[in-house]
C-alpha cells in the first residue's frame, strides 16, 4: 500500500482523550489506528466507532464514545502505567482493564436551568458553562434517566430566566434518593407539590439543600446501599462508587490483596465500601473525615454486629501515626483525587507489610507509590478499572508488599 505524503498515524491517546501522532501532534476526535490526512481530516481506523449518544461531542459527560472498548481498555491501563513510569515504577503484573457497562451509572449531579423560556436539564457542554439539554443518556441507569422528564415539569415554575437548580440523584436499594439545591421550599403549596412528586415518582427520599444545609422533606424509606451483605444507610448526596459494577471490581481486587491478613485498617473508608466486605473475613478499623459517612458506617456496623470499629478523623491534617498503624497486618487506602501524601508518609515509615491502594487519579497515585517504593515496598499487582463509561476518568487498585 502506498502511503499518502504527509499523512500521519495516531499511535496513542492523551490524558484528555485526544489522539496523538508519532511526531507528537494532538488531534481531537482521533483514535489509535486512525490516519490523519494531509487536509487534516480523519480516516477512521478499526478502533474508531459510532458514538452511542446524539449529544456526543457537545455534552461534557463523555469524551470516548467514539473509541472501541479495546482501545478504552488500553487507554485506561496506559494512563496508569505512564504515570508510574515517570516515577520509575513498573508493576510486576497488570490485569486486563475492567470496563463497566452502559446504563450502569447509579449517581449523577446535573443542573436545571431556564434559557429563552425553555427548561433544560443535563450536564455542562464540553469546555463550556452552557448546559446540554438531555434527550438521552446511555451512561445513566434507566431509573435515573426516567426522572429527567418529570423533573422538567416539576422545576419549571421555580426557575427564573438564567437561574439554576442543582440536581443530585443516587440509586439506592429502596429507590432514587433525590437532592435539589437552590430551590426555595418555604411555602405550603411548594412543599405539597414536592411531596406529591416524591410519591408519584416513588422516590426513597427527597431533600432540599439551602444556605442552612440539607433538609429532608420526604422519606418514604431509609435509603440504603448494600455493602458486603450489609444494608448501609446513606446520607443525602453521599459519596458512592459510580456504579455497582465498578464497585464490585474494586472490592474483589482489595479482597484478593488482603486475603488472610488481620486485623485491617480502612483509611478514607467513606460509608464502608470496603470495610463491610473486609469485615466478613477480619476485624476492621475504619477511619474517615466525613462525619455523615463514618456515622452511617458505624450505625450499620453496630446494627449488624460487624467486626468494625470506626474513627472520625481528618487523615489529611491528622494521619494515623506509625505506632497506630503498626497494630495492623494490612491497610486499605481510598483517598480522593488529591491522594494521601501525609498518610502515605506514615505508611511508608510503619511496619505494615501489605497495602491495598485504591485511587481515582493516576498522577497522585504515582506520587504516593513513589514514596512507598522508596521505603521498601514493591508494586506487585495492578487492576485498572474504567467504571465511568466512555470517560477519561480512570480508577485502579494496586497491591504493595514488602
């Protein structure tokens, strides 16, 4: 085959999803295997597929709908490995990337606005503050998307031109937990309307967030999420893994790393994503700085007589110390995107032999991994997880031992 002069091949993808040529040029919308023609057009390769949603390219929620699952798996893995390579770290074994299926997202935060008299509900446009009015969403669980139309009707009368109402939806075992922010609900007619809406849509709970905090208006049932066989009550808009499928992949990896070790410490434990599955095999001490989450974990652990103790503690300002850590046979860490620099320092100085590190940010993970390996840990196994379907967001579980 004759090569057209000046054409270029896409060899990899950048962190934000752009295709990158062999000579380092970034090409938006290109995929590894594509060819960039002399006029700048993209000749699609075998991994360039038709997007699943009409909003693709406009909505900022998905960047990779034009990318095959095989290429998404490579992208997620390579993002992690490249960050580690910059720190001089190579895992001994890397598992295939786990990709969560379509329609599996169980929590979402979006906005409702009024523009030109029209009520819009959706996510921000890519690279802009403009809102994309959602007509479909192959990412959201169908029970969440089913609320979009009814919410347009409910919120329309409460929206002035260019005003906005925040919408947070979480699918729990009892139904959808709905939190509305910046909605004035002081009058009896408004409260009655919201109550009727909650009943019509069979919501588990409907809450309002204002200047004084969160107020629950309707609680048909206590919203819970099952973790390790335990029903854990979740506060309004509580952090959960984005999908039950992705959570299961992360939990399976953590259980594999900690198998046979006890007692365990779960750092940045949240409401117990890992604590409850771990407690089926070993005593767990769960620590987190988010008061509502750790209180929910503690209440569920007491109710079900789980082998879990809890501690409300800001691990950024006051990480567990070396003597405190030395009581445990293994540690699980699941910090937010900023990573866990202070807590990692203490772990590196401790006698703990095993760490299961969960991360949602390859860059801060590599920083923390560098500190651990410098103190004698080895990165044995790595599990890439792409639970934010069609997103550049990548998560992982890593096994450190010494």
